């Protein structure tokens, strides 16, 4: 059987067994869902059901690139952004680290270390083994009262002021969400931009609050995901550049996961996450590039993001 553990911020952890089955998002009335990076594969968890016997659990090992290779790719990525008029594109990589403890111990450490994050552990024959602590909500709803965030721009905790690069990066995501809400014809309240801490890094964040009927929810999720925060703008052009540049399949990284029901929905973007294959954790991390980006600084950003899991492993 598959195993699922998760803990929402300020709530008690949940642990259950069952299996993940592929579905259409529109058919999910209630349950724990997981979607891949593009959102074209959605799975719902069925408690107390066994995985079909024809499911294979062999998972390909993701490609990890060293710093020199990343620099070459990053410079080409940056040139493409400038030449193609892309406002922002997110370039991700994978970093491998040996897992020197039980998964449940890592889950519990993440719980303690990141009380404001959504922490989860998935062990599935269909999806593989994944663990993460995400700071970014995709959509929260209590009845028809909903919220989302524009979370973008990243600096280390001990760095200086925000630069034009991070401010523009976050403003682009904020503008995209505002346009989307207007297209859905819903009134909304938007906060001013503020700084939030997520482990070893800090981000700029803007809150949105609005009303959305249950009938609108599925279409809104499918339109919002993947957000510009994990792909870029224009989304289709940025996605093509990502697929041409990245040497790994994002799989569940930058997808979304969480609970859906008519009374409550709580979905998070799958960031600060890793896939376990054999005894190695493959940490998926990315950085948002725009015309002001410097590949060396983007490398350091991904290193800092990977520390969410790595320093937790090292008990730091």
C-alpha cells in the first residue's frame, strides 16, 4: 500500500495508508490530490485501498549538473530570455545528497523546523517517494472565501536590500494573478508586498483574498497552475525554454498537492521538495531569471533553497 503523511501549518499531522490513482481534476469532489509540474497529471489518494498489481516502482534517476555546466546553461538561458522578450523564466536543477536517517525522522524534523510550511511525505508505487516543506500556497478556500499569494523574489537571510531584479520578478507574478482574477470576474482584495522568511531564504509576498464558487474552483486551479512563480511569463514561451534547457523531468516538483473538498480546499505548490531513489535524496530547486539576472547569483539561490532539506538532514 502507498503511505501518506502531511501536516498543514498550525494543524496536527495526518498519517494514512491507501493508494494514489490518476483522475481528472474536475472529477475530484473530496480528497488529497497531487498534480505534476504541468498539471496534466492529477492523482487522488484513496485511503485503505491497495495499489494495482501492474504498477511498476522503478523510477529513473534525475540528471544532476555541476556548477560549471549550470553556468553554461544559465548564460544561454539568460540570452534566450533577452532575445525572445521573456519577462521571466524559472530555471531549475537537481542536487543529490545521501539520506542518512529514516524518512519519518526527516519528516518530523521538517515539521519542527518549519511550522509555517506545508510538510508532507509520500511513498507510492505510482508516484515514487517524495518529501517536502513548501512555503507557498496555491489556493485556500473556506466555502467560497478564497485566497492565494504571489510569492517570488529570493535573497539569503543575511543579504542586503531587495534589488530591482527581485522586485520586478515578484511584481510580474502579482500582475498575472490580478489579470486572472479580473478574467474570472471576481472582486478581490490585494495586500501590499511584504517580506516573508522561508528557512534559509526570504521572499517577497503579496496576499489576495476573493470569493470563488465551487463550480469555478477547478477551472481557476487549472488556469492558475503552473504559476509564473514556477514557470515564468509569458507562460507558454517560458515553458518551451525550460523544456529545451533543463536536463531533468520536473515530475512532481513545482506541481501542487493538498486537500480538496466543497467546504475546505488547501493546496500548496510543491517546492523545497526532494525525491528519494535508493538511499539518495534528489532535491529539486529553481531560480527565477529575468533580464537583470546573474547566473552566479542564481546558482547561489538554488544552493540556499536546497539547504531547506540538506541542513535539516545535518540537524542544523
